[in-house]
C-alpha cells in the first residue's frame, strides 16, 4: 500500500510541469525540492539515530563547491607545487561532490560521535563555520566573496547526444529524480539491518550497546550516507543556480532543514517531504499578499502552532488520526459483535471473566 502511494505521488509530481507550466512556479518548487533532499539527509541523523547535527549545511556547501570547481576546472598553489585540474564532465563532478561530502561525513563522524549531547552539536556547528571561513578566505580556489560564476548546468543523455538541463521543467524533473532516488536509498537503509541498529541506538543507546550493537560504526554509516545526500542537494543547487558563494554554509540553511524535519515528523520517511513542501513554498505563497516582515511572522507562528498542537509532527499525527478514525468506523454503535470477538462479561466483584 505504501509503495503504491509513493508511486502515485511521484507520478503526480512528475506531471506538474505538464499541468502547470508556469516557469516561475516550477523554479520555486525545484528550489524547495533541493531543500527537501537536504532535509531528508538530515532526517537520517536526527530522526533515525537521534543525533542533532546543526552543521549540516557544511555538507551541502562541500557538495556545491566540489561539483562547481571540478566542472569549471581550477589551478591552485599548494605551496609545494601548483595543482591543475581541467574541467570535468558535469555528472562526474556532481558524483565527485557527493563522494567528497561523504568523506567529510566519515571524518566528522569519526571525531564527533566520540561525544554526545551539546558537545556533539558544538562540534558540528564549528565544522560548518570552519568550512565557511575556508570558502571565504581561500580566494585562489573559491574566489571568496566574489563567488564562483558561470557554473555549467547539469546534462542528460538523449538519442541525439548530450543536452544541457536549462529549462525550468527540465530542472524540476531533474530535482524530482534525485529526490526520488534519495528517498528510496534512505528507505532501503532504514529497513535494512544497519537501519534497525540505528533506530535501536535512537531508542536506547545503552541497551543497544549491551546487546552488541557497535554504536560508532552505525552512526558513522548514517553520517556518511547523510552527508553524501546533502552533497547531492548542494551539487543540484550549484548547477541550477549556477553561482555560489560562502553563504551556502550559513547557519540558516541548517535551521531550515531542522524546521522541515521537525514540522513534518522526524523519524518518518515522508515527514521531511511534507514539511519541506509546506515551509519551502509558504514564503512564495504569501508573496504579493502580505508584507515581507509579516511573512516571517506567519512563518514562525505556523511553526509554533505545529509544535503546540502536533508535537510529533504532521505525518505521525496524521497517521495516528487516520488509525483512530479507522478503529472508530470499525466499531460503530449498533453494529453486531463480531463472531471472533471475546466475551466481555463482568462479575459482581468487578473482575472481567
């Protein structure tokens, strides 16, 4: 049933450019889709292992810069010689951005998962800030605050040759395709043996350790996969916007991911998607109707209302409501008792027999 719902939703989203071909709205939805991919990657850590990473924008930025630099080509003086890298095919640069982000996910995981709680949060925030300072000050490589420009678009194969993804509809379908692949990859991981170990660590790390689950091993696996998917989101951002600067490492991007995960429902596969659609499209839906300063007030008010009335998130609360309604409809007053229903007789002493 869930697989059918997933397929139907994916097909409905794929048909959006045919139903609503407005280029502006397609670009808005594609931008929201990139943040949804990043939020799904954060959910793997926050939702399924219980580790709050507030430096997740670092992996997003690493993927963006790596993919952009390799597709453009660069030369940089390393002190012992000049490293010259010729421009690489865009898809190779994109995959390399994921690989480099995954490597840093492994590196940060090996170091940061030695601590827990607030210490882990501080390590991740510090890592993101270090990456931003590197991008800002290593001007020979990253162009610093002047930004990397003229980044080539992503390409796809056609029977007549290689074509650039430059149209809004093409960009939308590309983002949707990467999002579907990321969703499936996370779902497969979560339902595998390592995924069950991650969930066990989230529920009770001490108990999980006592039954032989290698805590650091599985947390590092989650960190690698999470960082690689965040790097894919960053690569999509670089090749669709086609200009990046050190602001891709800003803390606000991580906060946006956290809001999408918490509002949609952490620890659920669909939570970041639902939260991302709401909070990714909400600012644009308000544009032209309310003043800019009021937009952020409504944005914050909606987040507060969700936390107050749906503390588990939209998806878990909706699933619980649906299950409650099904149980209620299955036991409507006046319905004859089922043949397999247990007898409910109570003696005078109040003991059920």
